[in-house]
């Protein structure tokens, strides 16, 4: 993302904002005056940029006339929000009870080795971000891994490369959207904890 030359002094006398910050401004304007505007603004900003950079957070705080610490507090509370750039594909390994006892932890460890990053990290080529989840609603066919919106069930550590291959960014970065492998059904995940607007 293009860096703002300056995020200090956001009044009319400030230097021209970068395109990204102008996008932030437009998002804020759409929600100005709404109660609880912060979360939808953060959601839309993250959708626009893929993550919430310090410059974007600072701009949102300034435009909503909130302390930066308040905005940062919301960003860090909800696991939905991320301050680091994400990969083109998000791989989530379920560590809910059913998956955990059916080798979910082993699948996670093997995926870390296969992808080459730890949980919460993104590969250097920005192809994969690895995360964990807490039940995707497919416990009967554990262990379960979600890649983007695809649910992969009964995942085997020995077949992880096959699992990831359709999402390879060397294939143009096109993520599958036609359901998973290994009995993937395309079932939707249950709401995750700490999702804005959820039960957290
Ligand atoms: S515990 Fe993994 S899908 Fe339910």
C-alpha cells in the first residue's frame, strides 16, 4: 500500500492524502453520525486494503475523532481484524475438540512445515496465510481445514501438498471456489469467536 507522506495534521492544510487515505475518508463519510460506526468502518477498510495498516488506523481515528488507542483496542480485540498483510489464500486449521482429538494438531504442525510459516503468519510471496479456527460445523468428518471458503474434511497429513495445490499462486493465484477435496462439501463455517457483531 502506498505510504502516506504525512498522517499528522488531517485538516484542510494537510498535504494531499494518498489515494488509500482518500478511500478511508470516503468510508468514514458514509458512516459519519452513525452510532457504532467504528466497526463497519474498520470492516470496510480491511476489505479495501486486505489489512489495517498503522496509517489507516490513524486516519480512521482522526476522522472519527477518537483516540488511536480506542481504535487499536477494537482492532486487537476482534480476531477478524488484521494489521498485517494477508496472503491470497487463507488456510484455517480447525482445533475444535473433535478435530483436535482426530489429529488436527498434527495436521496443523505438518501444514506449518509444508507452507513454511507459523500460525498467524503469511508466506513471503503472500500466497498463504495460516490461521486456526474453533469448529467449522463439520465435526463428524474431522479433521477439517478451510481454505478460503472451501471446507476440506478428513484431511490427511500425507496429502497436504495435494490439498494446497489447487490454490497455488504459481497457478495464477486463483483460489478454488467450487468446494473442497476429500469429501469437501462447501459447508459454511460457524461464526467464529471474536468476530465483530458476534458474541464476543
Ligand atoms: S471441531 Fe472441527 S469442525 Fe467442529
